C-alpha cells in the first residue's frame, strides 16, 4: 500500500466511531470472528482498547491484523483503524 492510499484511508476513517472494544478479556476467538466479518462487510473499521486491557492499542491492532489478514492503518492513543479490501469487489 502506498503512502497516498494509506492517507486516503486514514482520512476516510477519521469520521468513524469505534465498533468494537478490546477489554480485559484479551482477544478471543469471538472477537476475531466478529472483526473478520466486519472487515468483510465494511473494509474499514475503527476499534478502541479499554484502560482495563492488558494490551496496548498497538499490540491489539497488530494481533487482530495478523489474525484477520488486515492492515493497521493508524494507532492513535487507545484507538486504531484496520483495513482489508473485500476480495469480491
């Protein structure tokens, strides 16, 4: 992904609200499955990490990206953005 593409996606993600939260329960199979389905449907999602989580936002983003085949677009504070192009489009 080029820098221009990443910047455009980051701009599109700015107005999104987080749709999932990573809490103290860590990242389980249910969360991975839900994130995978959301990425298939939306391509671009924003998530947040609660203060009770043992993971940082960067750690959570990297782990979810690895598990779902997505790319980490940005990590700011306790929020992060994941992107995965829908192969059907």
